[in-house]
């Protein structure tokens, strides 16, 4: 889907009907009905998956009702209204008939393994900055990192298994050997691609490549105004370089998301930074807190209640003042569905290991970027083995940093595959300003 402007109109916030790309992604516990462009999904039981497949095939709720009525001998085959009422009863699928009926519905995933929908690929642990809170302690490459051909093979395996979106990260991904080739291949294999970058290494020909690919979005990390950003990132001039990259990407029509990691030192910079990002042409701005792992594990980056309330108020003020920038809430996995649909591919499904994997530069597969315990190796283990339910349950018991993984629950009936959430996953309530 070509990107022609860094500012998305209201009509573009959710893909138009003729742009929807729905698929049925099988899991050991039911299935997911996923729109692969926005990564919006609904969880289905086995009966729900069967209904979706028949509706896509017949193009008619009446015919689908007749088929399923006869298969299950209930309700009355000549009274198909029950299908329509069943569809409308599902809050996430009220538009099934309009969006799915009569359209191809590809089937991906596996009934025997949890194949992820999204993967982040750490192309290298090397980095040209030294951030004081880096969860990966990036700086030097690992002794043995995957090469270009390895990453191409990894992406081919993921795409054929049903992964819809990938995030290229690091370290700093743009300094990985063969980055442009990896990026172009990812764009061809997956519906959407995100690049997480510090904005330091973006020559004009790379920006032209991203524009030509059309389905690549860039997330640039900016952690306050120049003095604080440069101090936290360990390099003078890094803020100016990042802001310049944002302006150049936006001018080229590339969607730019800016992520700010908030700690006590920079908590007061939210509003003035949002103002500068708005002027630079960034499309989205979101904030998150520092996770106390990696290089950030030996310092106290915690925010007081007063800091949290102040940031909440700043986010609201930034929202009110922005002319083109869309200011998101806290980077929490409990974000409202309409917000996830608006921003596009979700950054965190809150279900590490089950819906998303993080693949380290040396090939180890972990459930998320902050967890060090591994599911296995992406080139030595099959996708089915990596996503085997028993392997995920074992990892759940070994996980040290990933709170979300330890709270995932799989009910016996399969109607609602995942039910539990941690307090950290709940959306924050705005403070009174």
C-alpha cells in the first residue's frame, strides 16, 4: 500500500473496505481472524473459525446458515437469521458480512503450534550510541551474529508460516551488514515492516528506498529535547541528527512514529518535544517507561506518582496543541481497539511467545525483547517446535523479565484463547489536569 503522505487522513486511519486483507490464523486454542494490514484481530473458537470459512466461501449469511444448520441439526435450516444475530453479537466482528463474505480467506498458522503474527528481528547488537537505559545493553555485536543470507532464510520461514508483520531492530539495525537488502526482502514478504532506529544513519538513497517500498514505517527514538536526549544517548548531536532524519523521512512521504522513553530526567520534556515533532512532520508520538533490564538495570529510572500524573497531563496538552501529530497514550498493551486500528501494526500484542517472537542477532528466539530465556534457535529448530504449547509452558516457568508471559492463561474450552492480564497491561487512566 504506497505511502503518499506522512499525515494520515481520517479516511486512512482504518483501511478502506477494498483494502482489507483478512486471513484465518489457526492456533492450538481456536483461531484468530486477522486483518493483516492493521493487525486488528478477533479471537474465535473452532465453531467461529468454521463460520468465517463458510461465509467467505458462500458470500451469504443465508447459505452459511443453511449449511451449518444441517451440519449441526440446529437451529431451523430455513431460518438463517440466527447466523446474522451470531455475527452481530461478536463486538469485534459486526462487519463480517461486509468485509469477509465472498472474499478469499487465506488460512495460516497451525492447530499444533503457536505461530506468531509479528516478529521483531534484532539484526545486530552493534550500536552507534550508548543509551544509559538500553534493555539490550547494545554497543558491540555478539560474537556470532546471523549474516544476510541467514536473515533472508529466517524471513522466508516466518512468511510461509503466517507471520504478517516484522520489526527490524538492534542495536541499531541500519548499521547491520546488508541492511538495505534485508529491508527490501522484508517488504516483499510481509504486509508491513517497521524499522526501529535512532535516526543516525539515513543517507538519501536509503530514504528513497523506503519510499519506493511503500509498506515500511520508521519509528525513531527521541528521549527529550537536545540536552537530555544527547546525555541519555551518550552522544552529542544525536538529537539534531534524529530530528533531521524525521524531517527528511516525513518530507519523502514516509510514516514516522516517534517513541520517547520517559524517566525522571526527561519527564518534563513531553510537551516541548511533541511541539518540535509536530513541526518536523512526524505522524505519531508515543511514550513508554524504562524497563529495568540490561544497561537500565543498574540505575533507578522509576517514575514517582507525581511524575506519572504530570506526564499524563502533558500528553493531554500535547494532544490539544498538535496540528498534525497524533499523540498516543502510554505504550501499554491495553490500548483501545480503535487506537490499535488507527496506528496500524500493533507494537505489542501482550501475548509474548504466543502472538509475537523476538529473534536475537545470534538466532535465539525469545518471547519478547526484555526476556533472556529462549524458546530455541530460529535456524536449528522448526517453527512448529518453537511454538509447541509444551515448550511455551516450560518457558513460562523459566521467564525472568517478561511479566506478561507468566500471566497468560489458556482456557480448556478454547472460546477465549487468552484471558488474564497483568496490572502493567491495563491502560492508564488520564490524571485530572
